[in-house]
C-alpha cells in the first residue's frame, strides 16, 4: 500500500507528492491510486526523484502507451524520450543560436504536446536534471486549466466557437523561427495537418467541455478566412494568457512533473539561455482516441 504526503500546488489545480520513490515496484492498486489523483488534479509533481532514462520510461509505461516521436533524430538514445535542454547529450552548453535550443523556444507558446497528431498526447512527464538557480528569472513551466477557461467565456463566444475547428500542423512551429530547418519528407508524410474541434468534449467526464487550441502548431480556423481566423486565434491566446486559472511551476532538481494534455495548455517561460543551463527529460503518453467536438452526437448539444 502506498504511503506518501500530498499537498496542493495552487488553488486551481495540481498536487505535490513527496515521500515516494518512483523506482519502486508498483502494483495495480498503487497505480490506480495515482491515476485517480492524476485524473482529479491534472498535474502531479513528484519531488526528490533520482531516476535514469530507463526508470522514467518504466514508470511512464504504467499509465499507458508511449508516444514515439515521428521527428527525425531528436535524441540520440531513444525515440521515446525527448531532451528538453539547452545542453547537448555530451554535456556541452549550447548557445541560443543552436537548433536544439531554438526548438525549445517553440514551446514558449501555449500548447499541448502533439496537438498536430490526429490523436494528440494524453499526458507528459518531465524530469528535472539541471535547473536554474533560485535567483534567476524565468525557466518555469506554466499551465492553465482549460475547463475553467471554457466556463469563464461569455455565452456569445461559446456559441460562436461551438462548430469551429483549428488546423494544427507540425510545420507551423518551424516557421516561427526561420533558422530552423524545413520539415523533412519523412516528417511530412508522418504528420500531415489535422483539424481538431475548438471545444473539446471529455467523454470520461460526462462530456464536460474545455477549450482546445494551441499557439505553436497553427493559427488557422477551418472555414474562416486566414485573416479572420487568426484574429479569433489571437483573441483566444489573450484570454488564456490573462486568465486566473494558471499554475507556474518553478523547477527543483529531482522533480518529476506529470501533466494532463487533454485539459491543460502549457508553455515554457523564457530565461537567459546563454547564461543558464536547463536540462529536462520528457516522456510522453499517447492519446487513446481522436478529439470529440460537440457536434459529434447531436443529442448532447
Ligand atoms: C515540453 C514543454 C516546457 C518547458 O517539453 O513539451 O513544453 O518548460 N516544455 O520546457
Ligand atoms: Mn510541451
């Protein structure tokens, strides 16, 4: 039986768990307890972990299937871990002109992981290996609860968004930074553009609704002109940025933070990349079904 300490991370969502060692063996009952806590709280931070890449993969697998990155050569060791770092695998601090570092900047826009896939990711687990010193500005990861954001929209906007879809495509992130290489043929074939409803239903939560869009994988709204769509998209970004339903995580070495991509957006907070080293390691859980919008079953509109 698991025995650990839980405390709240913010008034809105998120919990911290301490006194647990993620390299332990977990039985089904333990994992069900963690799954339930995750479902209810959207973010769990496990403090003071010491885990290898293999141990992180093993822990992640308790919660579902891992995503394999379709992108070419993101990591040297594994296609299932993603090194979120301004340091290369040999430990060399890279400048902010380096491609690997510029890729991190794409994540400074609100997003969920793999929104550019037909089935976007379920959850991500990020482990802190090297973090910024306490007195350094930035470097946090910020999350926002999209159930709450949806509930806070005025009715007129809710009705307007109801039938709309956003077009998500992997290449958009590359286009934000002209120095990034164009997508390869392999990437083009594996991750073509997809559309997802802007209002997302959650079948496992009585079809409750959250707002679903990203700012690092597109700004087009299906059926609207590019100009009108991007104005609406900008408005949604501003609503999220100004909302009160956020939690900003200041990393401590040894944190393993797990977040729910289905109902949160997140973004990296910028920091002085040339001055500070920051090394995190991500594993990602695949989603299990395409995103459902309100029109799918007319009886639930
Ligand atoms: C990610 C991500 C945020 C950060 O790895 O998916 O968005 O703070 N990272 O680095
Ligand atoms: Mn991300």
